[in-house]
C-alpha cells in the first residue's frame, strides 16, 4: 500500500469568534497532520485563545482541551506548539475560541495523507 502525503493549507485564515467553533476538520478516509498553527492578535490589547482537539461526533470540553485559555500579547503572535504534529482522523476537528471577538486571526498548514 502506497501512502501519498500532500502539503495542505488547513486554515487559510479566519477570525476567531467569542464562541467555540470548528476551524479545521480532518479529511475523510485519511489523516490530517498539523505542522504549523499561528494565532495573531490584531488588536492593541491582550486577548485570550482556547483550543480543543475534538474526536469525530464529539464536543469541546475539559477532556479534549489542548490549549487552555492563554493571552496573546497585543499585536503579537502565538505559534501554538501544542498543535504541532497533531493528527486528525476523518471527522476530527480543531475547535477554537477567542476571549475577545475580532481580536485573533488563526492560520494553519500541514499535510493530508491518503
């Protein structure tokens, strides 16, 4: 069996909301591997980020929180090392939330294997 590894933009850029929402979904019948994730604070005040790795058909909660609430400095970035090399199976998701609406942008890239 041959495995194909394809570089992919997993999240081209989204502004996090104040509610928990899905920002990356694992591709069906494959594995999605996050290599780099960046949270960027576009405001002049600190803003928090929170992230979960949620299994397919699951929901965000204490048992799958991967980044507890933490501040991103004003006009700063957070490279989210906790997300590096995370593997998502088909239907698994990365869900995020910002403590301040319209403050945090999220980008991610990686690979999809088939």
